């Protein structure tokens, strides 16, 4: 049986496509069409989007900007991406709500858990912008936290690699992909899936994570609807 409610994490960097900054129109279009396919199966969809294609807090210090200030700049970057995704989804006929971890009445609703769940029940795609609204966190942590709060069945981490490997597949040709891993195997093997805060939240609350290649059109539907063993499942 297909997943009922999912939390899709998209990295900001993936949105860049082959550019070195900003949003690639073809990439965002492909994402929207993939999301539409699963939406047509009545799957409840929440999305967390990163901001790495525009700004990251860790960049700040090297340019003389205070780290906390930089983190807020990163959070604002995620809102820009979220608005772009929202607009593209709506262009394709989906109803959406953008909820922000930082109050920004003119462009989005504040994050209110019960309200987010209600939107999902009504078939609206909920996009969570501005991370959790606090510095020193990442959008991966946001994905884990929001997934727990809305009781999502799974966190889908869309990346440009198709799963977790024994070594970096771009450097080591003998690297093998895992179909499944337990949370403990990820820790003992030292595999990097997401930052520790994000990972621990999923582990302690038993939210499975699937790492998969979001850039391959159709993958999202195969994983969510057919539960095809693409990517790597961590549970
Ligand atoms: N950020 C933050 N708190 C949050 C989420 C994000 O401070 O709850 C900041 C942080 O500086 C981060 C930036 O926003 O570097 C962009 O998010 P992230 O790096 O997670 O984006 P991604 O790597 O997924 O593109």
C-alpha cells in the first residue's frame, strides 16, 4: 500500500540544476510534475525546501557576517525557494499553502501544526519555509521535526545520488548501494544521511527516511505509490 502522508525534503542545491546559483527553471518544473503525479493518487504532501542554492549560514562568517545573522539569511533564502515551488505547483493546478517558521504575513501563513494537518487533510500541499525559525538548525532538522509533528509516514530525502553507498560512488567505482539500513547501521558505518540533529529526531521517533534520486523523473511516484525499492530505506 502506498504511503498516505509524506514529508519531502528537497535541497536548495538540487534546485540549482547545472547552474551555480539560484533556481533552474527546468529542474523546478520537473519537481512540480513529479509531485503532481503523487498528488493525483491522493497522497498528502508536505515539503521542506533548503536554501543552499542562495545562502548558507556557515558562509556568513567567512564574509565577516555574524553567524546567527547568516542563519537568518539562510532561512529567508528557503522562503524564496518555497515561493518558487509554490508558484510552480499552482501553475500545474495544485492547491498549496506556504507556512513559515518566521512570521511573514504578506507572503505566508505562520506555522501552526493543527492548521498544517488540516490543510493536508483537505488535499493542499503544505510547504514549510524558513526552517524551524531558529539559527543553528538546518532544513534537514526542519524536515525531521515537521514530519514528526504532522505524523508523516516517511521522510523522503530527494538528492542527486540514488541512495546511501559504502563509499562515495563518484570517487570509488567499487562502492555499493544499500537497499536498506537500520538507524544503528548508519551510525556504526559512519554514513552521512543528514546532520545528527535531524537524524536523531527520526531515529528516536521511528520515522523512516528514504534517500533517493529526485532528479530522475518518475522516481518519486515509484517510491511513494508503488513502494519500489529505489534509493535506500533507513528504518
Ligand atoms: N537555517 C537555520 N535554521 C533552520 C533552517 C535553516 O538557521 O531551521 C539556515 C542555515 O543557515 C542553513 C540555511 O538556512 O545553512 C539554508 O538551509 P540548508 O543549508 O539546510 O539548505 P540545503 O542544504 O538543504 O540547501
